[in-house]
C-alpha cells in the first residue's frame, strides 16, 4: 500500500470517531460530516473519499432506534485507472480487512456493510 493510501486510511478511521474533519494530499481528499436529523438521538456520519474531485468512496454511518451500522459504497466513476483502483483496493483492505479487489473490468459500484460498531464487514453487491 502506498504512503498516501496509508494516510488516507488513517484519515477515514479518524473520521469515524472525530467528525467534521478534512484531510487532503495531492489528488486525494477525505472529508467527514456529522449530520443531525431533526429527531433527537438520531444522527448520521458521512465520509467521502475523492480522487481528482470525483467521489470514489462514501462511508455512511446511521444510528437510529432500529439499530446502527456502517455502509460503504465504492466505484471508479468511469475512471478505470491504476491509481483509482489502487485507492479503492486500499480502502477495501484497510477498512474492511477483506481481500476483494477492484480490477479494470469492474465498472459497477461495490457495496459493503457492517452492523453495529464491532460487527464484521460484508460485501453486499
């Protein structure tokens, strides 16, 4: 994993607990936003990873009365480059611990989910 990807993973993990943060280096950015819906006790965290200004990954956490969980959606946005796939594969490995790999033939979004704080990540599609 490249140094910039290690720092990107660190920013994503930091964003999971320290909200409303921004990290950027070179062509890659990670931004985190904590959203408070109108109903008390319910909130949502969104973490966007962008490459050249194009969001290639979005992690969303929702906590509500029906349960909590993370959802992560990854896609190359039509940019099937080695750099895009390297970033996506680094996110999969660094965040989920899974070995799924994006290849140049992958054009559809990939979705991963995790129930609760300590659950296991699973590929949804």
